[in-house]
C-alpha cells in the first residue's frame, strides 16, 4: 500500500512540475501559494489528459526536459542522494549519475500518473516560515477518495527572479524524504562497488524498467 502511495505522490510531484514552464515564470510568490496553485492546476490537467494518465514516456520525457529541469535543483537533488561519494566522483561520473537518476525518476512518474483519479484532491497545511527564510518546507495532504489523507511535503530553496522564485529539491511522502530514501540505497552500492558500480546499477535498473514498460 505504501509503495502505491509513494508512486502516486511521486507522480503528483512530477505533475506539479509540469506546469513550471516559462509561461508560469512571471513573478516571485510565496512558496506555499505556488505549490497550492500548481498542484490544483495539474490535477485538472492530468484528469483531462488520457495520454498523461497512460504514462506515455516520450511525452513525459519531453515535458521533463522542457519544463521540469529548469525549476528543480536537480544537481543538488542528485548530489544529496549520492551522499559523500558525490564529491569523489569526476565531472563525467557526476553527469552520468544525474542522467541515470533522472531516467529512474521519470519512469517512476510515468507509471504513477495513471493512479490519479477524479476524486483526487489536495489540501494545503499552514506554512511555518519567516519572510527572509532561504529554504522552506511546504506541507500538504493528498485525498484520494478512499482511506486517510496522505502526507506530501516539499523542500524548496529561494531563487529570487528565477521562475516563481523557488526551486524544489526534495519530497516527503508519508513521512519519508525521497532523497534520503535513495541515499541509503546508493550508499550501499557505493560501499560495495564504488561510483562506477552505482552508475552500472542505475543503468541496469533503468533497462529493466524499460522492458517492463
């Protein structure tokens, strides 16, 4: 059950980011207002778009490249997931890690979008942050129409003048932060096989996921 929710909410995270394209980059705004508006809009978009719900990978990859990456600190996300080994990696290894990690997440998004239903809604929680905070946590709940609401929180960093003034660098699903979850997995691979071993594991996992898709 938790895995299903993890996939659903990771997909919603992707969906929120689909709307963070150049047309949305007018002025800076409060982080919670940004997440609230974008999440509401993207739910409507997913519900109305069968191809997104069906997880058409080519379209999702194109959207990720065009709209998601400019508004996520993906280098920071990857470095945090890799942990101390990131500093030991060469520039080429860092690029490969980012590329393979991106593919892993995109395929997760593609499979998760189909789980959004007409009953899915989002409720925002009050944000505790000072006006000059450079990093904030935005908390929300996903109501799926069955069962208890599911926790979905975002960590964002302030980027004045860029996009809507914030970039997402981590996601919390049901009390578990996405980056920390991968960090534990990646650390085991690095300890056993080194950076190249982790890259190889990601390549094989992505190939396996491609065959499943």
